[in-house]
C-alpha cells in the first residue's frame, strides 16, 4: 500500500527549496563579505579625509 502524502506540504517544500536556491544565487551575485564592506567604508573615509585636507577655505564654524 502506498504512503499518503499531503500535496500542500509537498508544494510548500518545493517552493522553499526553489526560494533557497534563488537566495543563494543572489548572495553569490550581489553579496559582499563583512571584510569587503569594512574595507570599502575605510577607503571612502580616507578619500573624504584627503579631499577635506585639500580645501582652500575651511568651512565656517557654526
């Protein structure tokens, strides 16, 4: 005798598997590691500091 299967549960599991595969693909395509984010933030801060250091007129105090 065959085992009774709940089709709704089967469909939901298939949808979860598909969503997980899509999420993994997007993470590989668009995701960045924590170290990469920190490095980019540090580079941006360094660039801002270099630009501010080359100002001719300092910003007025408020």
